[in-house]
């Protein structure tokens, strides 16, 4: 047979001067399953083909010295010399640890095996499942050191993100988002379903090429793109049911009356002159303002391409309901990605468009708090159907008569041209335009408390903003190998300018209900000249030069150097430019000759890196002395009011970049046929010249605070992630993985020559009017600072404060009561499959921290019994007494925050569809999210407590309760 | 990299573009920006004096006239700041001090020093009268520092070198500065009646008040300054620009901008007000019950904080109350100022005329002259401050103007000086002239008038034997709630530290006659010295 083919080929080459050799074969996996759409490409050319449904391929090669590269997504590629063979059957091995996957790094990409920094990649298969509200939730529990917590049940809420502790005081702790190469993209512009993979750059040496915005890490999102082969149409849809947890602290009317009838409680109330009122009704306020929400989501995509052109387009429609009637989030996202190569691949053009439009209904934040504490005997309505109200608006009235609608449109469009003049050199120009348009409506009807009892008879407020973000990037990449020495160099320039316009108008005394905000001109306040108008416009610019050199010797020793010089117009002329270098190196021990015999070790790599990143101030113009009108300073002169012009800031001409230096060492490993793999990282982050609004003396300063660079802090920690493929088989698989991270934070200093400060008191606790946190040098950020108690005194009239047992307690008695930042995060996940059925289970948790239970602190005292439906536990004795002390901030309300949560269980069935015409795959699944939480915390959900910022761990009173959800979904691919 | 920089030299322009703010060059150089806008904050800042936790609180809440108890629901606990203010147990970290410090220095440095310096450097020709007015306004801010904190820096320059930190001056130096500033500038001011700006007479009244307090502030050697007070008061009286109103309430009425008695006031306006605007907090928001809106058909209700001290009401006023209900016995308030100072008794819905009740219709909305507990005061207990007219449809944003200086005070300052100088008859004549409008002419003379002997006598006030104690009581009746009580109690035999009222027990500690320099300021500026007697 071989001979015959050789003969024929020979015949052909003889007959035709440029005759070629035809080769064919099949591509299969290790279980003998054919791999449809696997790619076969002639090395060094753009010629190639893809396998058919049975894994068959055929191609013509120029000669026997030709090499073919056979690749399939998720498999280790193979390169084969044609030689004499004319039928080449290839078996591809699973790339279970993704060594050859291309990972996106700053302004480029690299094979995973060549990475020298701390980068985590999460692929769509591994995303958190079950109807997420934000793409960031896809990463929950998936990346060691990246804490993602869902702090609100609002269908529009973004989760809280923290990476490797708290590295900055003033600026935000959000990581930089990069979407399909677009730096500074908005997470709002993409649909979760459209995301193929997310790379998280954790350490400084990885993020430094992004310079200024990389301090909090970088999250690089890659959306689905078209691939060579037949067109693919897919549909993914789900319906989601949310459930609210019954708050066991809330008393029903019956239970409330039982408490009031209790002689002990009655005596305690009388003693304190507290007379709770029974209004005679039975009202369930929480039930009255909430519903059982149903949400649905639909995603349709079309992808395809050939060797020259690739395309991907998708639309996503999402309709999510919140637990309140007026709370919803409806959005529509479209995505388009096309690239085309021409002139023998010398030119390539790429176009990416993401656009997402959302309409979000929102309700006042305090509804749940009000509903949970409203007297359960209070009537909801009068006989005529109007709201029963006395001195305040009932939650039912608030929920029905106030409404807010927020609409936004987030457009991201980018065009890129690549030119490859000679082998190895790529020149590119990218222009990106991002446009965010936001419109906020807020109105109250003629039935609100304000309207019925106050002077504002119907309120309407409309505000908006329009941001215009333009980026130009020019970049050159050059790669060259000299023997075993492989070099690649990247040089680039980036210009970015953002301009934002904001405006607003508000009016009251609306003539009729029903206009919402869309006829503000008719408001009586407008006619009387009392409506308000405002507008503001600002800009910022960021210019960067960046470069990177990658060096790889024999795939054993890898070095990466990068440098970014960045200038920002938020600083004065002397401090505008910052330099952010990074160096990292990797040693692939497995590729050393001495490791040849250790066949059980599949991958062993040591990594070390150091990188510097910067942070610019959140607000523009802080270094310039600016003035503005402020009608708080108007005065009455010559018979009319004259507006006042005052300085808007204490200008700081010395303002400069905040700088973070990070050292990271790590090891990547894979053992036993890559069944056991993972990585271990340790880091040290040091941030200096911390940007913070410091207190300055008045006089001589014009106001008592100034944004300045003072102080330093450090974070150190370890991260470990491990995966075990316990079972691997043709019809079954089982893998278990997990990650754990530990971070310790320390504030080194708050002083320099000009500013001397040992501590900051932060966190205004409503009603008890004291600060909650002390930020002190030599201490971790996040320390709760207040009184320790030793039970009640005065028959329950006040707390006995340790150190002031018989006197009034003051500042001297305050001490550290705990810390609100989890030191440890952990997650465990399990994936199992058998034939068409697969199951995934994931847990995540946060540990070693405390929470201030503000609900208990505020209301767990009989002092509020007359005003509110106080919690069940308020009717329990503390020691010998019932507590009727005024709400007091003390350690009694600081609770252990540790929790472990079963955040997802998904069971799916892949319907066999080989026999069904047109249908490539079909899958149905049932998924539960946020199923249960193991914790000692007495509040609703420890995960819902904000753990970011400088006053972490305070469980807010005005929160949107987080829900449990069950999702049913189907996916089809045609 | 160098090459790149060269290549893209034109692409590295980082000059910021500013759209909605004004730079100093534009502010001073542009024809659009009139000097009026720049000058406006000189007076505008004074409206912060009457905000919550501001100047008014420090003059009134540490005295016998007012209390803010903790309510049964725990409201107004605020970590004890109000209790401490009443008991004189304040701490250097209490928020009032920092707030007042900031408001006053913002007025001095940011609003006055800056404006004077920047207009001068920009070559703007200012009318000498305007410069004098700014300096007198600045003296008004300094006068509060002098009275409340005593030992503070004296700063008149805005263009100080970087790193410059002001140093504490003695109270005597601050006093000398304030006196000199007013004396140097007052006669440059307008001698016509003005509304809400400083004229000659308002400046003289301020100086008269400074001299009146000089002895209490600086020692017996300043007793003779009261002669200067008499001279200044006479100048104001003899200017014939001002008249005593026939109605005691006229200087506090909604239309008090036209009152012939008012020499200087701080104007407020509900229509120009927006969120974050300073308001007159004590006259409504601080004192009105949160269900009090129907009384005035008001747009907003209050916080149920400020209440009259029952002991003060009983001891200062010659009125009788029912020992059981703690309500006024009708007709016993012969002094009309009593009912024109407080909101008391059962309250009614303005529109329907119905009696008001607490929710559930069990508890009548009745302000009694009784407070059951310092730490658990019931809903409606205590009289409320109602000297200023509350508008029908009152909003949170006040429309009333705050009367700072009025002719009644001019007269009473003169009377006090005469009394202290031995002319009790002359003093009685003035006191009875001011007093006459408060009583019905049909009442017998002895009820309407105070005699020289009564005024000269030593009388117990708050448990202290006070020389001229009846004159102090008369000041308490005439000027109740006008941010003068603290100075009065210090001037009259140190009742401020020796007296007993409500939660306050005698401390006899002289250092409490000055408030502490706020702790945070001393951290920010180590050159500031703490006042004697406070922890350093």
C-alpha cells in the first residue's frame, strides 16, 4: 500500500513541476475518540486543514521534509515530520494542566509553560456556575488570593473584589480590567456567557507593564472568538428562581404580643419607661415588600472562520428580577469580533465591538432594614386604601411609591491593524473607543410621606453622565531565535484620555403622578424657580511607554524584563512621570537532563519576580489650586443673594505616584501523569508614598485636609492551589481541587517629614456616632476599636465597660476588638462525570476575621422597643438583666466571621445527539447557588459583609439581602 | 526608550484641561468673575455658626438654660457628647471643638485673609471701606475664638511659606488684636443702617461686648474697660439709627430683616438653600419633636433634641406651673417673653385644629416643664426653643435671619456697666425701659419693673450667691437662646463653674471657662499649645 502511494506521489511530482505530496490520517484522543475540528497545519506556512466529524483529514505538502503541527483545544499539540508516510494517524494527549495554552499577559500572550510570574487562568469550564449577576462572580473561589464576595442581592450588584490584601489607603481596591486587549475596559460591557477565559495577573512583576493601574492586580477577560472550521451556532438559556432566607430575628405580630405579655419583659420595659404600642393589626412587613423573583437569560452566538477570516458574534438578553417589585435588571449585550489576514498574512485587521445596554430598577437602600424593624402590629393601609402613616414612611409605602431607574450603555469598540514586514516582526496600531452613558431617574409619588405630610408633593430627579474614553496604542513585537536562545521584544506607546460630563436636575411638587421624571418642567418648583440644575465636566490623561524582553534558553531558563514609563495629568509638572520596572525569571527543572528519569514529574518550575506598580489619585486636578462657586457661602448683598467663590481643595503641588513593590516566588508542579498539579506562591508587597487625605492644620491651610503621599504599608502572604484528577477514563472522571490563601497586613507608617500621624480613627457608625476602626502604625488595617464590656450594670441601664466599671467610659478604655479583613480564604471544588452526566460542587469561605453585627448593636436592646420591632434576642437576659442600655459599640456585638459556604452544586446531562441531524451538542443542567453557609455569625450572611476598604467587617444596616438561587438551563450547539 | 520619547514628543502633553472649575489666574484675571462673588464668603461663612455642633452649641449648651438629654429610644446619646457638654466633662476630642475651630479659621483665613491677599496681589482696587469691612468681619470670627478658646494664633497673612505653622498667642494678645482691628476700622464703615453687613454701629457693638467681657477674660485690671462700653453704647444709641421694637418678638420674626431693633444679623433663605447648605439648627431642627410638623403644617420635622432646662425655666421666670402636670398655670406668665421664648403645653394640628397625640392616640403631644431622666427623657418632656417665629410650612432649610446684635443688648450692656459702676438707679431706668414692652401696662408697677435695690442685691442663681443676680436673671429672660448665656454666667461670679443645674455639679475649675484646643488640630500643628488645665 505504502509503495503504491509513494509511486503515485512520485508520478505526480514527476508530471507536475510543483506537484505535491498528499497525506491523510485521523486524529484521536487517548481513548480512541475521534477529534472533529482538530487542526492540521504545515509548519512555517498558513496552509492547513481541519478534521471532519470522524477525525479524518487530508492535505497536500510540498515535500517529505515538511512538518505538520496537529492541534486541538485542550490537547498537547504534536509536530510530525511527513517523511515517507502518507497515512499519518495521530493520537493527542490531554493537556490537563494547560501547559501549551496561550495565556494572555500584558500587551501580548505567552505559553503557560513559559510564564515566570504569578498568573492564574480560569477557563469557561471552570467558571462558577448557576446564573451569575456579574462576570467577576465567575471567578469566585477559583483563584487563590482573589477574594470575591457577593455583598448584595441586588440583580445589578457587583461583587466585592480584593486581591492579596489591602495595598492602598485612598484609591480603590478594584483590579484593572482588560477585555480582549482593551486596557481599562468596563466589566459591564461583556456578558458572562461570552467569556472564554479569564487570566488574573496577581503579582507585581506580571502587572507592572500596566504600570499605574496594576497595583490591585489585573483581570484579563478573553471573549469567545471564531476558529477555523465549520460555523457553529449555539444557544444557552436558563431560568433562575431566587429565594430569600427567613430572618429568624424578626418577630411576627403574634410572637411580639407574646413577648409583651411576658410579665418579666413587661416589668423590664416599665422600669425603663418604655411603652411599646400594639396597634392591633398583624403585618408581615418583609413579606409585604418582597416577592419570589424569577429571572431568565438567553445567549445566542455564531462563530466560525477559515484560515484567513474568523468571526464571532453574539447577543445576550437578560431579565433579572430582584426581591422587591421595583428591583430588576434587564440588559442586552452584543458582541462582534472579526479578524482577517491578507497579503500572505503580512497584514491582519481585527475589529472588536462590545456593547451592553442595561435598565436597572432600584429601590431605596433602607427598605429591608425598615421592614425588618417595623412594628408588626402597625397597620399598612387606612380604610380608604391610603397608607397608614404616623411619623414616618412605612416600608410598604417606600417600596411602592419611590422608584429609581438607572440606564446605562457601555460601548467598547476597538480596531487593530497588524503588519508583519519581515519574519518575526509585528507592528500594530490599535485604536479603542469606549463610551459610557448613564442615566438615572428617581421619583416619588403623591403618596409618599414627604408628599402627604411634608412639602415636597411628588419628587423627580434626573441625572446622567457621559464618559468618553479614547486610547491609541502603537506597538512593535519582534521574536528571534539564535540556536537555543529565544528572544522576544515588545515596545509600545499608549495614549489614553477620559472625559466625563455629568448633569442633573431635580424638582418637586409634580402636578400629577405618572410623569416619573419625564416632565420636570411642569413641576411647581420649576415654575417657582426652585428646581435645581447642575453640570460638571472633567478629564484625565494617561500616557505610557512600555517595553518587555522575554528570553528563553532551551525552555529551561526563562527571563522576563519589563519597564513602563507613565505620565498622568493628575500630578504637577515635576511629578508626572513614574517608572515601573519588573523582572522575573523561571527555571523549568523538568527540562533539565538530570530530570529525564523522574518520569513521574511532569512539570516542575521555579519562579521569582519583582515588580513595581503605581497608583494615581482617584480625583483629577488635586495638585492645582482650583476655585468654584458654592452656595453654602453665599451672602446677601445690596438686596440680593450673591453666590460665593471659594477654593475647592487644598492643592498639593508635591503630589506623586503611590508606589507598590512586590516580590513573588512560586513553584508550579505536576506529578503522576499530571494527575496531581498545582502551584505555591509567596509574596511580599510593600506600598510607599500612600495617597491619603491627611489632616492638616488650619491655619495656614484653607481647609483641614489635603491629599498627600505619606506612609507605607506591607502585605505578605502565601497562596496554594492544588488539583487532583483522581479518576480519568473514557466514560468517567473525578477531580478534586482547592485553593487556600493567607495574607497578613501591617501599616508601617503614616508619617513623613511634613505629616506626623500615629493613627486614624475611621468609620462613622450611624446613631451611636463613634468611629469603628483605628488604623494604627504597627497594626494591621481593619482593627475594630472600641470598648470591652463586662456585662450590664444599673439593672440593665448601661454596659459595664472594662476599665471604667464605676465611671463614665471614654477613649482611654477603648481597645482593639478584632479585625474585619479575613486573613484567609479557601475554596474546594469537585468535578465528576459519568457518561453524559456531570456534576460539580464548590465551596468557598473566608476565615480569621471578625464582623461587627450592626443590626444587633443597634436594636438588640429594649431601649428601641417602643420605636421598632427589635430582634428576638433583645428579649433575652444578658446575665441577670434585660438590656435597655442605649445602643453601644462594644465587643458584645463583634462576632467571629468565619464561614464556609456551599456556593454551587450543578448537575448536568449531555444529551447524546450524534444521531440527531444538525445538532452538535445539547446539555441540560440544574444548578443551585449559595445553598448553605456554615458559620457562627448571627447575622444573615457573613459573605454579604463588606470586607474591602479601610473600615471592613461592618455589617451594614441598609443592605439588600443576598438570596439563594436555583437555576435550570439548557445549552444547544448547531 | 529615549528614541521613543523623541519620536512621540508631541504625544506626551500632559497639561490638564479644566472645564468646570476656575483657576486662580482666571478668577482674578477674568472680567466674568465679579469681585462680589469673591467677597461673598466673608459673610457667607458666618451662616455656619448656627449649624448643629457649631458656635451656638458652645455658647448655650454648657449653660443652665438648655439640655439635650438622651431620649428613651437612645437618640442623642452620641457617645455622651451632649451630656459632657452640659456637665463640663468635655474631652479634647469631642467633635464640637474641632467643628467650631474649623468654621472660625475657615472664616478668618480662607474667607478673609485669602480674599484680602489675592485681590491685592491681583491689583484689584478695593474700596477702603470694603477692606475695613472685611477686617471687621474677620474680627467677628476672632471674637468667637477669643471668647471660646482664648489662647489661639493670630494670623493675618495668607501667603505664608511652605511648612509654616502658626503659634499660640496669649488670650491677652488675641484680645489686643481684636480691639485694635475693630478700633482701626470701625469708623471707616458706613454709618447708615445696613442689612446683614457690618456698618459702624455693628462694629461698635462688637467692641462694646468685647470690653464688657474683658474683666472676666483678663482680670480685674480690665474692669475700667466698661467705661469704654458705655461710650460705645451711647454712640450707637445716640446715632438714632435703631429703635426698640414695641413687640419683643419682632427681632425674631420672619420679617426681622426690616426690624428697627436689629443692628447686625446673619441672613438665611430657604429658597436659595440646597442640600449641605448651613441652616439655623437650634430654632427648629434641633428642638422640634419628630412628629411636630403638623403644628406648623411644616415640610420637615425635627430631631427632638434641644429642651429648656426645667430648673432654669422655674427659677428665671416669674410664672407658676401645675406641680402635677408640669404645665403652665394659665395667666401666671405675666412676662410676655416667657411664652414668646418657648413652645409649651398641648400642641394642635395647624390645619384641622385637632389636638396632637403620639402614635396610637394614647399620649398627648404636650410639652411639659419636666424631664424625668437625664438619660431616658420621654418624648414630649421639656419646653422647646420657640423664640424665632416658625413659618407655616416651615422647611428644614430655615428662612429666618439670625439676630446677632440688637439695640436691646446695647441698652442692657450700658445698664450692666452702670450697675457695676454703682449707678443702680441709672441701670434700673434702662432695664425697665427695655422691660416695659414685656408687660401689660395694666399690671401694677412692681410687677412690671425692677428696682435699683433688686438689681444690686445678691441673689442665688443656680445655687450660687450672685451679686447683681436679678440683673443676670433679667439677661436670662431677655436674651434666652441668643448665644450669650455662657459669657453671662462667666461674667456674673463664675456661675458657669460654680453653679448647679441638671447634670452639672460645681467644678470650681477656672480652666473650664475656656474650651480645649481640639486634639486633632494639635496633632496637625504641634505648635499649638493646649489651654491650661487640660491634658496635654
